[in-house]
C-alpha cells in the first residue's frame, strides 16, 4: 500500500475512531483537510449491507459507510444517491482494492455517484469508479453539494454531453489526490463546471481524456483553482481557456505522468514519474497511486 495512502487512511481512521489499520499512532500529524464530522455509526459493506446504496439508505448524516475490498457492480452499487445526507463513504484499503464498476454503455446508461442536495460535509475516500456512461456527470455529479473527494481513481467513464469524470453545478467540491484518466465527454472529459461552481483541485492528475479537454468551465460564473496538479494528453486541451494562466504556477505542470500500464488499468507510477513525491516541485504525491510497477 503506498505510504501516502496509508497516512491518509490512518488520519481518517483516527477521526472515525476505527481500528481498521495499524500504525496510526502519529499524534503530531495534522488533521485531514475539510470538515470534521463527529463519528456516529458504522455501516459495513458487504458484511452488514449487501450494497453501498442500502448502507447509505440506512445511515444518517455523520455516519460512515465502510466498504471492504472488492469490485462492486449491479443495482445498488451504481446510480448511488446520497439522498441529502452528509455521509463519509470510505474504502478500507484504498482505490486499488475497492472498485465501483458501473458496467454501462450507450444502450445501458448508469452513473457512479450523485450528490445533489447540499451534502456539503460528505466525504468520498478511496475508490476507483469506472465504466460509467451517462449524458452528464457520468462518474460523479455534484449539484448544490460540495463534498470532499479524495484518493479516488476516475477511469474510463463516458459523458456524451459533459463531465465524464466529474460535473459540478452550483457546487464547489474539494478534490484531493485523485487520478482522472481516459474519460470522454463532449465538454470536460475530466471535469465540467457551471452555474457558479468553484471546484478546488489539489495534487490531482487529469490525463488522456478521449475528448472534451481536461477541465471545461461552462459559463463565466464558474472557476477552478488548481495546485500541484498534472494535466496531460487530454484531447481538446490541457491548460486552456480560463484555467490557462494556472499552468505554470502553484506547482502545476503538463508532463507525462508515466503510468505503469494504462492500457491494462495499471495506474501506479513508474520509478521516474514526475508525479512521485521526489519528482515534482511540490514534494507531494500527485494522483491517487504512488510508485509500484511490477
């Protein structure tokens, strides 16, 4: 498990008072970014609830849905709605171990996750979301909701209209250490924002979007703030439009992230990747996965 992911999991575990990982005793480590939600109840998938949606439906704001290792498919594990609840959706062991596979296409459309009712203190932490196909906001849709999304891989999703990876409408989510790769949309293969949205991206990769560019701001009221992000190889543009001025500031860059095996979904980094902590001016891991090629 990458060191950075373990550190993040340990901080989250301490916050939730969960003994799901070892080596979490660094009392001097800063608290995770974003809101601190007092722990209430823990809902385990699949040992207690067979699907993610069933666990969310049973939970209340402030509760945690803890998802074990596995590939989650079918009804209840796609088209997931938070239903106005600020829930922590957390995987036990990171995005390389917990996958939401929507198994969708143009004839069988499904999205991954949707937050549309001011779930501003929700957290989504440690998932791969792939193979969603939905007109707009295929993998994740945030509408009037501004959650934290961190340590996630958004992979091979399709949004024929906009926002294959993430669509924001009147929403300002904080996106931390996420990898968006091989997503395709007419506008915003990685991310699409409109209606006064102002997403914040930290230590993220948006790479190899099949169409629609990396980030598309759909109107003059929206913005995006990026730091220590790598936008590369996106059909339709990397640093373009109203994010162009951020290309060479705040540790941002546009270089090949050097994934191990992107065609085989191997999104760990090669030894000399610029996204490894020692390979960039920020000195941080950029993206969801560290160096770990076979």
